[in-house]
C-alpha cells in the first residue's frame, strides 16, 4: 500500500455504506444507472473536465454526499448547461437517485456520479476545473472525539482550493451549530477562501432554487435552524 493510500485508508468522513437490503428491481436500476453514469478513477481525468459529460456543458459543479439526491436532481434539471458530479458512498442514497433517474426514463447527459471517498475524486480532478462545490448537511460527527472525521478540514480545504477555479464557490449547509462554527473558523483561516456574507440574512436564507431536503425538514421539525454558508475561492493561494 502506498503512503497516499495508507493515509486515505485512515480517513473516515462517512459512516455506514449500506442500509436496508435493496429489492431486486432497485438493485437492477442502480446497476443500470452506475453502468452509464459512474466515473472510473482508474482512467485519467480529462484535462477539459466538461468533456466528461455526454451533454455539452460550460462548467462543472460537485456535490459531496448528496443523500437521496433531492438537491442534486433539482440542480441537474434547473441547469442543463452545467455538468454535475454527485458523490455518495451510501448505497441506499445512490439507489434513491437511480430510482429518480429511472422515473425520468433517461440518465441526464449533464450528470455523473462517484460512489466512494470524495477525497479520491478531488485528487483525481484537474486543477481549477470546478466552478462550485456543495457540501450540504454532511455528517456532523457531533462527539468531540470524532471531530477529526468532519469533512471540513485544512487538508480538504486545500483539496477544494486546488480543484476550484478562481472565483469558484464552496457552499456549506448544516443545522448543527458546532459544525457551522467549525466551518467558518476553518474557511476564514484558509487563505484561499472568503466568506460571502454581509448580513445575517445572507446565511439564514436558502440558496436560489433550493428545494429543501428530508434532512433539513427533520431538523426544522426538531427545532434546529439551518445555516447556508457561501465561500469564494480567491485568485491567489
């Protein structure tokens, strides 16, 4: 095992990989979807990232941990001119996205997915190839001894800074106050990122076209108020 693989093997940014056993039809739909949309990291990344997609796209966005795919599919449909890469290691989440795609009858040409560690995908991407990265309601790892597993860290912000083009946006949403503060502190300490907020309304208001997610609905039912942070990749660093 190489040093890089050994280092990544110790990273555990996500929890379980499997939930309920998929029914045969769900499994077949998932396999069909992955056969068409899954990114193969054993192949070199295209130097012009939009060529990764069947559709003609002018920019590429990445969503890390898309859950059931509600936001990802909403963005795919709203912006056919943008290519979207969704990362979700949880099999049942990927299966939900596959079911939504099956209902539409065709895999959108501006959608690709990856079903494993997002850090591997980030390292595979060409430098300055992304226009945006979304990390929406990630696992908060609430116990202090597990905070090192939170996806927002100096090393992963370095990965974001390498993959984002200057002016690209990193968007983070969470209902967990400690993780919101954690993210603010890490991003404000990183020379590549600037927090785009002039007033409280800027982080209390959902993103344009925001469809909501089941995680967000649960948080609101339980009395937790979400925060929507946006950071811009600077020209330097």
